């Protein structure tokens, strides 16, 4: 876990609403992102993540509520906030009139920042774009387009980088490379807001996580705390001799017998100690052959909260 | 990494960058955006200047070539100013590239100004080359050069705005080409490019006065050769009012983000 020096939040969202044709997409959410953290906004398709991100970035108009970035209101002071934010859109954006190199040079200018050849070259090198600089977007593979979009989002050296599903459809090797790069720029002080469908990556990457469902924010806390608070730990006890009945004294752990009485399943209560349960088992003198523990992860928590499968998250 | 800061920021750089991008965009495909309309206008000039023009005279004191050249120059300006903003903005909307602009600090006035100036440049470039080619067939007296230039700029400005409006309302590329084929082209042809409306029998002459392009073409011809169906004042007055209406309409759409921001 990281320690943060309390300072102005990178992003503050208050009572944010948005509807499309009378259908509420975002229903009054509030959250803030601290400077320097990696914040994950997760949720099934249609949960309102992209709408929220697009309202922060300025692509979608606010229904109602308030968004401020580094103390600036994103409606009144939009020129300030947009300059401080870089966005990697979920959809691949194509402009076939310009090569990768030309587009990167132009993009810095859109943000009112002069082209910095040293920084541009660093991005080109780190994202492996050098051999493709003189190609137009149409000639790039899917993975290269993603890398180019990340370079484009960072070309004006933003303080907050928003990544909306940056690794969708990207192979494992490239995904790892991209996340490593994201970690690197985060270590250098850039705040990150990301959405991803790869929950194991979110668990590994994010300091804090918020989960959206049907336009509401249904959970938000430190990743570690969220998983610990909502996860179930299961103790699997393989027995030498099968049992006919569940032994008395273990009711708190919701015991269950399986595999013709050879496997005893115990659910550890939240905050419960394994040692205490093991003492109880010793006192019962059960013929134990083996013991396994199973800790649920963010994906299990996600399924528990949303009732959906994290990897195949429905409509 | 060092983040960008206030001192490095130039509030007009986004505008100049967008303007540069819009100019580069049409320059890169200049065969299609500059050469093709110039060749088309050159063919018109050849037909009406070197062939039919020699045998026709519909306005006393002027050759037909002299009469038709201002209209052909204006046609080039109008078509290309409209084509530049409409195709560029519609393609951005259609292919999704517009989001790259929407997330930047480019303000709505900068957005309109950059698209408009690039479109005006393309329209006026085509118009200038058409005029240069026309000197092979006939020389124009240039009665009021300043007014002629102002009228050309007004036409390019007006159709740059109309192109923005069309691009915002259009749902497909077909809609854009419908604007060109079924609105602009008929209005140009019926707006007195090839004949003075005074030779039309009534009520067609009166109907022509309802055509906004008639005032642009007539005012421009008046400035270049000293002949017009209406006075300068009427042509300029009408064209300026129409330009303001189109500008306010385009500014309102873009300021509101209509069909640009969800």
C-alpha cells in the first residue's frame, strides 16, 4: 500500500448524472482520485464507465453534477482541465491523412504545447513506434494503433491519463508491455484512471477500485481492502476416513461434506483466523490427510457485487 | 515526467495547429481538392471562352467570355469552400476522429475560425487559378478590385459556414453530395453564371431574385466588369446578411456541440 501526502485531488466528481433519450446512464455518482494513484473504474458493459470517462474528457456533455480536475471546473475552465488530461479512447480513432510522426507533432499543438522532440522521441522509443513513424494509421496493426493512441494521449505531458479499455483486443505480450509503461509513467507522477475488462490486471495495477453497475457506484475502496472485505476464504480438508455427518462445533464456518464424506469444506468467516479453525479441527481429532485454502480474487468480488461474470459481462 | 505547465501554454497554438492541419489535409490530396476543380473550370473556360464565347454576346459592350468568367471564378470559390469544411468535418464525425479534437482545449470560436480559414484559402486558391487561366481567353476590366476581392472572400466565408452546417446535419456521405448536386449546383447555374437574369421572361426573372447565389455572382461580376443586374449595395447587403445568418447558425451548432458531443 502507498502513502499519500494529502494535497489537491487530481479529479473530483460530485453528483454526476447523465441520461440518453430518457434512459439514465449515470445516476448521481461521487468519487475523487488522489494525485499519483492508479484508480480503476470497473463494471460490466453498459454500467456507465465510458459515459463517465467521456464526461470527464469532454466528449459527452454533463447531464448534471460537477467535475473538477486539479481544482479546475471542467465546464467553466475546460481549457485548463483538458490540457491536464490525456485520453486513450476505447474506440480506435483513425485519421488517414497523416503519418504517425506528423499526427504526434500536430497533437501536441492542439493542447497549446510546443512540440518537444526529446519527449516525443522517448514516447516513440518506449512504445516501439520508430519503424512505423512514416506510416498512416490504416497501415498499422491493431496493437500498433493502440500504442500510437497512448503516445498521442501523452504527447502533451498530461497530469492525469485516462485509459478506457486500452488493452481490449491486444495480445498478452503487448498488454504486459503497456501496463509496465503505465506503471512507469505513474511512478514519474502521472495519475492514472483506467477501465479494463481484465480484472486480474486491475487487481494488480490499481491502488483503488470503484465498481459501477447500472449507472451507480456500488463499491469503492483500496483494492486490497475491497478484495479482503468481500472475499470468501475457503478451507478444504481432505480426510483419511469418510465422515457420515458434519462434526458439531463448526457451524460458524458453514461446513459441508463432499466427495462421499472425504472432503470437508469450511468457509472462513470474514476477519476470521485460520489458526482458530485449525485448533477446533485438532480438538475434534479428525483424521486429516491434507488441507488447502482458497482465497477469492477481484473477479469473485466483481461477480458477487454485480451478479455477472467478469470476463463475459452481459449486456 | 515533467508535466506541462502554465508558462509553456499558448492559448492560440491550438487554433494555429488546427488551421495548419486543415490546410495540410487538402494540400495532401491536392489532385482531388485543387487540380480537379481547376481542370473543370478550365474546360468551362475553353468552351465558353475560346469556342462559343467568340460567337455569343448577350450583354452589350462585353464579350460572352468576359461575362461568364466572374461566374466561373465564383463557382470555383463556392464549390471548394463548401467541399472543404463539409468533407473534413463530416469525415471526422464519421470516422470518429472528432473525439481527438473534442478532448483538446480548442475552443468553439477557434474551431470555427480554423475550419473557415482553411476552406476560404482552398476556395480562393481555386478562384485565383481559374482567374489566371481565364486571362488566356479574355481580360477583365477589374472595375472595383477591392469590392471584387471582398465579394470573393464573402462567398468563401459564407460557404465555409454552410459546409460546417451541412457536415453537422449530414447522416451519410450521400447527404453531403446531395447538398452539392441538388442545392448548390442548381442555385449556381440558375444564379446567373451563364446569363444575365434580365434576359429571362417573367416570372423567372423575379424567381431568380430569391436565389441567394445570384447576389454573390452578380455583385462579383459587377465589381470585375462593371455590369450587374442589381446594385452593389443590394448584392453586398444581401450577401453580408446571409453570411451573418450562416455564421450564427454554424457557431450555435458548434458552440452547443450539436451532434458532436453526445
